[in-house]
C-alpha cells in the first residue's frame, strides 16, 4: 500500500516537459534573455531575408507540432498504463486484504479503501488538470501557430511584392542601360562630328588667313594700278596726242574693269535684299522701280542682279562713255534757256555719225570731236570750273537710288560712318566713270559701252553669262537657247578710226540668261 501511494505521488512528475515559454516563472533571467534574443534574431532574419525566414518558420512549426503530438501521445499512454497498473495493484491488495483478514476488519478495510479511492480520485483530478493544462498549452500553441501562419502569409505577400518590384526595377535598369548605350553612341557620333568640324574649322581658319593675305596683296596691287591709271590719265589729259599714240588697251581695260568691280562692290557691301526697300524722302524716279522687284516673287540673288543692272543703266545713261564734252558744269552757270551747249554738241555729233557713209567721214568726225574737247578745256580754264559739281550730283542721285536698300546699323555712329563710306565710294565711282569717258573721248578711235538686246540670243563673242533666271512667262520659242534676260554691265567696244566696221570687243558684257 505504501509503494502504491508513493507511485501515485510520483505520477505528476512523469508529465512530458513543455516547450519553454518566456512567461514561465520557473525560467531564469538568462533563459528569458535567450528566448527574447532568439525571437528578435528570428524576426530580424525574416525581415531582411524573407525567403530564408519563411523556410525556418515552416520547419519550426512542423517540428513544434510533431513534438507536441509525440509528447501528448506518450503522456496519455503512460498515464493510462500507470492508472491500469495502479488499479490492478489496488485490486490485488484488496483481494489479499479481503481474503486474509477477518470479517470484523471489513469496516476498517472499507474505510482504508475509501481513503485510497479518494486519494486516487484526487490524483486523477490532478492528472485531469494536467491534461487540461496540456490541452490549453496545445491550444495556445495552435493559436501561436495560426499567428505564425498569418505572419508567414503576410511575409510571402511582401516577398511577392518585393519580387515584383525587383523585376520592375530590373526592367527599368535594363531600359536605362539601353538608353545609356544609345546616349553613349550618340555622344560618340557627336564627338566625331565635332572633331570633323573642328578640323574643317582649322582648315577654314588657315584658308581665311591666306585669303586675307591675298586680299591685302590684291588691294595693294589695285592701289598700284589706280596710281598708274591716274598718272596715265593726267598725261593724256594734258596732251593726249603729243606722242601721236593713244592709251594702251590694257590700261583702258583695267580702268573699265575697276568701274565694273566698284559698282559690284557697292551693291555687295552696302546693300541688303532680304527686305523690301524703305520709303526714303524725297523719292526719285528710280526708287519707284525697286518695289517691283520684291513684289515679283523673286529671290534675293535675282533681286540683287536686277539692282546691279539698274545701277549700270544709271551710270551708262549719265556718265559712262556717253557723248560728253565736259561742259555740264559750265551750262549750269549760264542763264541761257532752252537748248544748252552740251546738249547741242551731243545732238550734233549724233546727227553727223548717222550721216557718215565712208571711213573718211568717221575720221573727220574724230578730228572734230577731239578739237571740240580741246576747246571745251579752254572754257573750263576761263571759267575756273571743273566737273566736280556734275559728278557730285550724279553720285547723290545714285545714293538716293540705293538709300532704301542700304544696310542700317543699330549704332548711330557706325551707321553714319557706313553712310559716309557709301557716299565716298559712289563719288569715286562717278569720278572715275567721268574721267574715263573724257579720256576715251579725246582719242581718235571711238569707244562705246554696249549692251546685249533683251530677249535675243546671246553673242558669245561679245557677252558672258553670269547667272540664269527662270522666265516669268515660259515660252516655247528659243527653248533651251541662251536668251538674254538683261545686262549686268555693258561691253567695252573700240571702233577704229579708219575702219568703223572692224569693231573690237575689249571687255565682254556680263548678262543674265533666261531659262525655262
């Protein structure tokens, strides 16, 4: 009986060990710290290593459940086995006591058995309490497992989101890498273009320096030729036939080419064709023709050519190789009304040239013309007059003609200087034209400035094409032929005194051709 009692007393100690919990008062401070650190370390690993944390949680849950099931099974089995052994032992003891003792001890045996039964009931209650406690622990662990499952699901969702974000970031990174490669290729292409342009720029700088040197040399040569022309002109003007010879063709051609280049330089340097002409008061008859160029839907080059042609026409009509006797300045001081001396002499020369029928007539006309020019110099000397006023008036007319298309500068001082330079260029151009005219008029050979007839085929012996323009109204006739549209600058022609029909073209005219 004592052994059974001690055995039953030892039954509570046979329950399986529980999983350590942080709220168990039997745990030491070191155990609590270990559990806390382990939990923190687990959550840290779960947060930063989602995939590894999920696997560890799954393994822990499965291991915990297996341990709980095994522990409960073993405890219940052991408890049942112990109870059966105890009941059998009590039955054996009861039978032994019942058979060995006298009937008068029945009450004492019953009381003792009752006490033992109560003790067994108490132990059973204790075991039931322990079983209930173990069930509660199991339920709490199931709850903990459900919480862990929920956290695991959340971790898996977060992991899926992170995986998607990572895939998205990989796609963006690949796209950025592609764009980076494209930018790098574009940059390399731009660098190649930059190096090529830099090399071209260096070549242009070298060419520019060479051109500046050539320009300076040409300018020096031009000044030298101008000085020579001035000397020749002065010699011939003082005594044109003293040596019995006339100026050389090279000298005449050079002077005529300088006029051509001077007129072109004025248009190129001081005028612009990008905008319609400005209205400048007072208007002249030439300014009324300028707007027609812009209203005709012409491009800048075509307008520039037409302005050059207009300027040549004005020079050839007033100064260049006209039938002049140099009496324009004298006439303005005269009070004679009607037909003036200069105009009368020009008309007379025109009449006798038309009436001339043989070479001797032309020789007589040359003799009369040279003698009249000598007499005109006598009038100039007596009146103390020169040709400056007449030349200045012509230059002013040209300046008014070009004023609407002159380049204007924002700086007033610069604009005034450029305007003064234009006047000086025009004055020099008109002076050289008048001097060359009087020089050639004093020769026995006749010199003319002739132009190609508009709408006719160009004569390659007398003209040279400088540009082409599309016909305003296309025509079928002369299609593909070199038809003259207008003349930029006339030809210099010499008519010998003894053979008027043997014309010599010293300088070809510059023309613009029509094209379909």
